[in-house]
């Protein structure tokens, strides 16, 4: 129950971050388009000579399918349309959310798995109201002790219901926690064109026989944050210093206590 309450507060903060990221993607531009014009003397008594231009056609607007702010300008003795618009980002640039869920056997302890899934469903119910934000899901291990090399739900818009269906059919699996492999998979997905927000639910450290180490994971997460605009949020279900360090390297200040 505590984690659900924390999720509620987190979502308010997190959604504000999403909106900021989305705003940062838009590129504000101004185009000047010269067109047919006449000069009109606006001073009736002719004591001074200032003139404005009148365009024979309206200034165009541009914001994909929406009108933009536009106005008439006088520049260097000529009339022009000053068209101010925002470039609408491509779908591949819209801030994305990737849920990463530990499904190792230890997640059955103290109902950690059920608590994490309930919190995820709560988040997805909220995010379903904003289908423009792409969502994805990676659970690890996937089909054996060390597998974590594919997303169960690829990052796409309107994926809330698909993720919830995958969670309904999932359960803890195996004794290993292949965190390194999971974050290698994640790092291959992020790029400089989009903000990616990784939200990890876990109770453990990396299992060494699956490859990698805790330090190699911290390096991966740090590189994603510093080079690829990918932030890592961590819900720690076991009070581990390592998970707190992971969140710090991921640029989010520290793990969120999910106990």
C-alpha cells in the first residue's frame, strides 16, 4: 500500500518532467516571406513621413494542421510576412517511458512482485489518458535464468493495455537477476533524438554468472544519462545501496523507497 501512495506523488512530479521534455523538443522558428504589397501613408497631416505596409494577401500560418501566429512587418523598405511557428516533433522524438521489471524469484518475498505490479498498473491507468507518450516493457529474466535481451512490449504509443495484459500473464521466474544484460538491452534502444525515461522496479543486485557487474551497470546508466538523454528512476524494494547509486548515476537523485 505504501508503494501505491508513493507512486501517486511520483506520477505528478514525473508527468511534469514529461511535459518539460516534450516542450524542449519543439523548435521555434520565424520565417520571413515577402509578397505583393502597397505602401499606405498613415499620417493624415503629412507633418511626418511614416508608413506601414498592406499586403494584398493574408499572411500564411504554419503549425502542421493548426494556424500559427503571423503578422505583417516592414523590413528594409519592403513588406513581409513574419510567420512564427513550432515544428511538430516526429513520433520517434516524443519522450518515451520504458518500464523495467525484475521478475527474479526473490520478488515473491514479502509480496514484492504483487506490490510492484499493482504500482505499475496504477501508473498505466494514469498514463492511458496520454496515449501520445510511447511506453514499453522489459521484464527480466525472460525465459531462463539470464535472459533479458528483448522487450516484451516494444516502445510504442498507446501501449498501456498491452503492458497490463503482459503483466497479468507474468510471474517471478528463476533465481538470477540479470540486471547487466537488461541495461545493455536498454542502452541499445536509447538515442540522442528522444528523451527516454527508464523506470526500474527491483529488489536485487546483478547476478555475476549472467555477465557484467554492478559497476558495469552503473557505467551504462551514467553514459545513457550523460550522452543519450535517458534518465533512470528506481523503485527499491529491498533497501540496497546499489539501487540508490544506480538512480544517482541515472540522474534522478536517488532510489525511491518502495518498502
